[in-house]
C-alpha cells in the first residue's frame, strides 16, 4: 500500500523538488518541527491512542445486540 509514497519520493528526488525552499506562511515552524521529529511523534502517539481506546472501552463497554 505504500508503493505510491515510495514512487512519489523517487519522483520528487529525480526532479530536485526536495531542494526547493519552503515559503513563509503561518504555522511553518510547527510543520517543520513535526517533520524533523516525526519518529518521536510516531512513537509517542501510539501508546496515547491505545490508552485512549482502552479508557473509552473501560468507561463505555460495547453492548451486545
């Protein structure tokens, strides 16, 4: 399922798109921060999501039909 993302990365490298400057816009710093710390964000959000799902099902368990 990730073949399209891989091909998009190869296309952008081939056409030197990765070297383009990012224009100034509101939220640029936050976007750059997320891009530079994506592994940390990925590793942190996984346990948080699992914890939220567990808490949801503990507080409101599914009912049988």
